[in-house]
C-alpha cells in the first residue's frame, strides 16, 4: 500500500516536472477586457541572453518583466505598478496544459487568469504602438494667466457623471449667481466627456456630450470661457481615452471645438513616462501642440506635484500646476494640502501658479468655519480658484464664502506673491502675503479643535506701524491697534493691514 502511494506520488511529481520551460515561450492572449490595466498580451522569449518577457496593457503599454526567473514550467517576475512610488509586485506565469496560468497584482487589481496561446499575427495586431516625444525645449512665456485662473470644474462634485445639460446649467448659474462677475470665468469639463476615436484617429465625445462645438458656443455666449481635460497617457484616471499617440490631433480638435483651457492629467502616463525628464517632455509635447493651434489655451498641468514641477511648469507652457494628489471634501485633506503641500512660493507669480487643487466649498463635507479656512488659505496662496460644487444649488453661506470680493481681490492681487506661514504656535498659524498696494494680507488660523485667541505683532510681517486694518470676512475696518482675535476651531480670520 505504502509502495503504491509512493509510486503515485512519483508519477504526480514526474507529471509536474514534465512542464518544461520551453512550454512558456511564445505569445499569450488575455481575453479582451476594459478592466484596468487592460491586459492584452504576455510574451516570453528565450534568447542567447536568457529569458525576457513583457506584459502589454492598454493603460501602460509594454511593461517589461523584471527579475525574471524561469524554472520548469513556471516563470516568476516583477511587474512595476504604474505609480513609480508603489513597489513592484511579484507575478507568476505557470504552464497549465495548453494554457498559461497568470497570477499577480497591479495597483489594487488582482490578476488570476488562464490565458491561451496566440499567434505572431495576434502579437502584431495587439502590439502597443509607442509614440515619440519631442526633444527638450523651453516655450516662451505668454500673458494668459497674469493672476491665478478662476472658474468651475466638474470633477469634485460630479466625477465622471457629467453631461452637456449640466454644464450649460452651471454656466447659466455662474452668471445668475454673480459668480462670473466676481471673477469665475472658466467652465471646465474634467474627466468623463470622452468617447472613442474615429477611423481617422479623431477623438469623439461620448453620448452625454452630443455637440462640443455647440456647447462651447453656448458657454462663450454667456461671457464665460470653457475648458476640457485629457491625459498624456493612453487612458485617463477614470479610464477614458487619453491623448497618447494623438497629442497634436487632440489639441487641434480642442481648438476647433472652441476650448480655451486644458487640464492635462498624467494618469496612465505615469506608467509610460517613468523619468522626470520624460514626464516633462510629455507635458512639453502638449504645450507645443496647444501653441501650434494658434488658439490661446490656459494649460493646467496635473501630475500631482512630482518632480519639482513648479521649477519647470512654465517652460512647458503651463500656467498652473498641481502641487498635490487629489483634495477630498474633509478638513484633514484640505488642511494637509493647504497648509503643507501648497508648492514653493518661489515658483508662483504672474504667468504660472501653484495649484493646490480645486475648491470643495459647498459640497457639504466641512463646517462653515472649515470652508472659510479653505477659502482664506487658497486666497493667501494665490491659488487658482476653481469652484468644485454644484452652483445651481448653493446655500447663502456658500455664496458668501465664494463671492466675497475682498477675499477674491487678495487671491487675485496683481503682485502675485504667494503667501507664507510666518509663525506657528501649536495649533495657531499666522500667514502673510504682501500685496501690490503695499498692504499685507494676514491670516490667523486655528487648526485646533477648540476656539482660541491668536495674537500677532506688526513685526511678524515686517511692519513698524499699522495705519489701518480691515477684517476682510467681516468687511469692516477694525481698530488698528487690535492685535488679538478669537479664532473658532478649524477657523480663520483674514486681515488686510495697511502700513
Ligand atoms: C485625477 C486628478 C483629479 C481628476 C481625476 C479625474 O485624480 O487629480 O483632479 O481630474 O483624475 O479622473
């Protein structure tokens, strides 16, 4: 009995060993799927230099297998995540009869698939066509963003569920609410408008946007400007068609539709452009393409503040560049970004701005004091002010926060100097921003959970004497000798000091 078992075991082992490494070689086909990362092909080849392999995907193109080891019928290798900051993950590909069993992970996606052998013709048909990048160059600066751009964007409130009708209604309400006249001029469609490409490669909007040109005309007729969104990668962050391989063509399409603004979001491009130099060239490529259309475009770079983008954003034609990952509608997220991931003030000024992301005011996740901090901080930072709420249904307090002309005037101050923290005392912070008329904007923040007094001294801002002082949110002059303010929990007081 024992011998019979042993024999069986030996037979099983021999069977397993029978899968040879050569069984792995060749082209393997994933079933067609739109699920991230759009797996297409897996190829393994054995050459004189040993084994090589690549996984081809819609999102990231060809991902080379790293640290590839082949033993018997099993290959084990590392696959980089698109995000260079996430560690690579170990994958296996095991010969399994006529199929290949592939298991591994990329981002949050778990891959576990039995895939079939393909032919060289399949490999050709499904190959990822890689597109060249331009040589490094520096674009001339223009005059499109003398102050931080202001407007509205669909993303924070609507996500990818945005449509023509909503955009038109938003435009209507920007006008009727007075927000347009307060300075909010751009109506920006973020991710989610894209359909597929036609046979000529031209991108088409999806069914929610029947006629982009007509929509742009409508928005323009309201005295507003209109913005659109794309990615240097093959896919946008929400999985829509990106501009990879069609950069110049897309720029011409956006110009022909009548757009005035482009947000260009790295997304899947991060898995293709893996060095800072390549990311920069990818942004330059669109910067050049927009210029070549002859139509003025405000160009918004969104690569989450990596690679010291503030030092080169202008060179690629950018007028604003994100300094951070995505804001969320809660105090912790807003404060983490606004207080600490707001970009180096040295890089901001007329023509190019640090962008700590769009506003969440009015979306309901923060208290009024917290939203006041949000608006105060963004104004102190000379940040682009992109409304992220549904302006069709705003409470009076939301309107009051967004439309305060004195606060907006600080954000839009023509000197364009980004404010800085000048003092931190536990959970109290004092920030200052010099303004064109010689006055100083001073913000007193309380990051704590209970109200507290915050005190400043004129020397904090390099002033010997204060001639007059305005409490900006209250909209009234205050006693110029007053130095102490009670600031609510998570709240802010904004002062304008005239020396
Ligand atoms: C990224 C950007 C966001 C938004 C989404 C759209 O996350 O940072 O601002 O544009 O993509 O998918």
